[in-house]
C-alpha cells in the first residue's frame, strides 16, 4: 500500500512539475484617470501595485534583469479604459531610437502589453510602444500568427529620463473585446525588448521551446463593474485621384464611409460602404513563363486588417475580389476574324464589403465576409466594318466567406470554412467547404493537424466536384522536432474562384526534421538545422512524379549577425505534368541540384548589408543547364529619422527548357537563356512618429532568348528535335520585358485614427521581342514609352461614438 501511494505521489508530481505558477497583479479603480504624458506624478499611480522581476526568454531563458535595467509596471482602470505605466530603467545612451511609422519595428527598444480579456490562453491583443513613441498593435491567434493589419485607436506617451525611459498607455475598452461579467480576471503579460542586444524579457516567464506564448500569461484581478462600451467608430473619407497617360487625363473624386460596430461584447462588424482603393500600391509584376499564375500581396487596407480568422485552411485569397474578369478568355476565344477588343474594363469595381468577426467567451470564433463587385464590359470592334458591340466580361458577383472555429484545451481547435462565389446569369459559380482540426496534447509536445476539403463548381458545361485532404502528425516542441505529412487532391479540386491553388492532382508524402539550439553558446545566440525528404505522385493516374531531399542551417550570432545555407536535390527522373499545359502529358528532367547561402549584418549599425548567392544545375549528360543568382542589399541609416535600403538582384538561367506554344496537336518546347535584373530602393524620413515621407522604387527587367530550333514534347516526356519548328515559323517567343514603378507618399496622422495621405506614383512598361538588347539598351527603350502619372489625395477622419456622446452630454449639462 505504501509503494502504491508512493507511485501515485510520483505520478502526480511529474504531471504537475511543468505547471507554472502565474504572477498576479491586483489593480484598483481610479476616479481621476492619469494624464498620458510619460510623467508618473498622477494620484492613480501613487498606490498602484508594482509588478517587477522580469525574466529573459530570448535568446536565453530564466535570466534575471541586470541591476541597472530593472522594469516596473503598474495598472489602473476606470469606466472607459485601462491604463498602464512602465518605468524601464536603462542607460539612456544604450536605448535605441529609430523613428518609424506605425507597425514598423525598426531599430528601437520597445515595451509591449499583451492582453487576453477572456483569459483563454489562445487569443491575444498586443500593444507595442517604442522608445520613440511610435505604436504597433496586432491580434494574435493560438497559431502564433500576428495580424498587424489590425489597427486600434489608443493613446501612449514616452519620456526619456536620466536612468531609462517611461511609458504611459491608455487602452480604451473599445479596442478590446471582453464579456459583461461583474468581476473579471484577464490574462496579461508585459514584454521588454533591448534592440542593441536583441534580448527580450517578460513579466511572467515564457518558455519559447514549448507551446504558444499566450499559455504563459500572468493575470490581473480587481476589475469590477465595467461594461463593454458601444463599439461604434466611423471613418468618413474624401479622396481625389488624377491620372495622365499618353496624352489623356482622367480625374475622380470620391466621398465614402468605413465603419466598425460592436454587434455584441465579442463580435465586430467592419464595413466599407463606398470603397476607395485608389491608393493601393503597385504589384511586383514579373515576366511569368511558368504554368502557374503569379501571386500578389493584398494592398487594400480593408482586406488586410483582421483577416486571420478568414485565412483558416488557406481557402481565401482576397485578391480574387475585384480581380481579372472571369469571362474575358471566353470573349477572346469567340472573337470573329476581323474583331478585336478595343477597351475592356481594366478594373472590376467593388461596390461594398463587410466583415463580421469575433470569438465568444467559450472559444467559438465566427467570421463572415461578404463583398459585391459590379458588372464590367468590353467593347469589340470589327476592324473592317467599324461595327461595335458590347459584351460582359465580368457579371455582377457576390463573394462570401464563413468560418466557424471552436477552440478548446487552450491549444486545440476544430474549424469549418466555406467560401462561395455567385455570379449573375449563366456564368461560373463556386462553393468550397473545408473541415479542419488541430489537436495538441496538454504539454504541447505533440500535435496532429487534419483537413478535408471539397470544391463544387457550377459551370456552363455542367458541374465539377473535387476534394483534397491533409494529415500531419509530429513533435512540435523542444530541441528536436519532426513531422510526417500526407497531402492529396484529385484532378477536379479547384478553389481558384476565391482562393489560390497552383496545382491539383497530387498524392504526396513529406517528412521534416529540425534540431534547434535555444540556449546561447559562447559565439551563437541560437541555431537551427532542418532536413526534409518528400515523395510525389499524381492522384490520377496514380503514378510517381518525383522526389526532393534537402537540408538547411541557420544561425544567429552574439554580434547580431545572421547567416545560413540551404541545399536541395531531386534524384533521378522527375515527371513534370504541368509545364506541358496538357493533361497527362509529362515533361522529364533529371538529377536537379540547387544551393543557396545568405547573410545579414547588424541593422543597429549605420551601414548594414544583406546578401544572398545561389546556384542550380542538372547532372545530365544530355543537358547543359546552369543558373545562378546574386542579391546584394546595403542599408544606410543616416540618422534616427531616415533610412535608405537599396537592393540589386541578378539572375541568369542558361539552358533551361520550357513550354513555348501549341501548334495543332504538337506541344512546342524551347531551350532558353534568361537574364533578370531587379533594382529596388525604399526610403523613409520620419519628421515625427505621426508624419513621414516614404519612397518606393522598383525596376524589373527580364530578357529571354530561345535557341533557333525548337522541340516537340513526346508522349513519353522526352523532347524531339528536327520537326521543323523554329523561332521564325511560329510567333516569335523571345521576350524583353521591362517595368518601372515609383511611389512617393506623405502620411500625416493629425489626430488619433485620422490621416491625410498624399501620393504620387508613376509607371512605365515595355514588352518586346528584342531579347538581344542588354539592360541599358532595354532601359533606353523603356524611357521612350508613354509614362503613367498618378496623384491622389485622401483625407480620413476618425469618429468614436463614445467621444461624441460624452461631448454632447457635457454640452447639454
């Protein structure tokens, strides 16, 4: 019996030995809120409990603060907001202060407050204050995805003093989501980052080797009798847009309104009632010779902010909304012999868009997104008779996303995701549904992820239904981590109406292993070694397509210098079933190898440098392929207000082979020699943290020259020559593509949440067959093209319903 009791005691001890006692900060309500000025002389702070004893969690764990760098935090609250004060001791000469815009971390020390009002360990709201006074904020899910597209309106102040710096913060309840309980306990943690050494400390200790950071929160108690406010914010705007191109000038003036409304304690409605996306930036367009489309980043603020929930399962690609017309290719295919499209609409206008998102106190996340785009037309002209007709290239369309995400055990979830596109008339409609789950054990050492998805298309020629699945199991914490993944999709699976999918028809197995050294050594802060081996098959027909094996190494040194390298190889014959652009028609290559090395110096210096070099080749007696790339990116920080980053990227791919065109039943391939040069400049000057000037420039050039004699792709995947196809007797495939983009922006936040943005941009594009022209010759040709000039001005004003209500009450009284 004694032995049995001893065993029970040992098991209980082991089960709870990893449990961490949470720090608790008891806060009191204040009748007179502190003034947010960085001076801690307010009565509210006089008797407020002090939180201290921060502990390092990166690069090492468990190390106490240095005596001259002690951190002290205090909190209080009233009926409108919570208030935080932090006295961050340090040598003022060691405090890094680079002025940046909102959400840009730069080279500055920062203090962060991570709040979880539901105390569920999975959904955090982060507020960062930098030593310059700049702000950043984000919402975070249990998958550790920080959504910095989310912006709240809150107030902070910073003051540098003789022995460090002081931060004061006011976070209105309108920036948080919490339940209407009489007595509340919130999860909370405080972070401090020393930019010079990259050391990070937290109030409640964190173990970055295991689990998500939200599991390591402390708690604040004492919050009583507060009510969630009416969360209604209005963003009326006006904008003016002027454009000149090739002698023609257009102008456009808009008035509109965006709003945020708290439907309940935890759910918010976001709406853009009259959208204006005229200040969305240029895309980084490239010459695309491959079988898959180029993916672009979202640049419209409405679709960037608060979309983490909608990205569950990777079924939502917001650029589909207002993207290329769905019926354009069909119109082109039906053109008469003498007809041409003279002026298709180049923009699909979004009429309105709404989002509803949030998470209940029981962990149920709900996301609803809906957008409507207008009908768009193209005019077709008969070049002989001059007769014109008008055709629809994009019907009126409705795009919607629904996400239900139930979290449990503070580290697991199950989700249902549905996307739907409905187009007016007899056009393509699409529906995609996915069921996802993520299950981690209580200690967050092992995890399972599983997904099942189905696509259902309603096409003019009939219905098309497909499915896919994904299963992953592995060790997710500690020095050693590994996983095995199975991915499958049939040949009818298609999510591209509202998602992005480069290929279907696969049946793959992926294995990954990594070894991470978290504890610093004499020379290194941390190191990571990773290796992988992947096996690929088609789903239909079930046939082997290839493999790849590789490894990488990454290290971060004590001198804040990072470097690494990566090697990858594909052994034996590889069967590419997509380059041919025809079903069940492979293109064979074999014994591919590529490697790449990179480095990044200390950004804290006035001059820093990033570099990358790579090469690729085929070990094949019948092929003479060799490619390499070099990228150099110097950055100069002239002072704490200005930064200039220049980057030049040179790539060459000599002897590659790929698809050219199709003539009758023959699929034509060619051997090509490609050269790519990308120059880019980004610069900024911050007058203060509230207004700044930004410059972005990019020039991309790519020349592709094919051998005179072309190949025909055979049924067995090989290439034959001697069929008589040359670059002269088909449409000349040689290309010289050059594009130039420049953006110059001035931004001024003249009041919390309110902005004035002035933007000038220009663009040049040239695409010819003069592939023998070198870069300078191509640039001279580019400057002969008509240039597009765009100037826009946008004024946004933030109105908080609660502030208006208070002002009205004061006026009445």
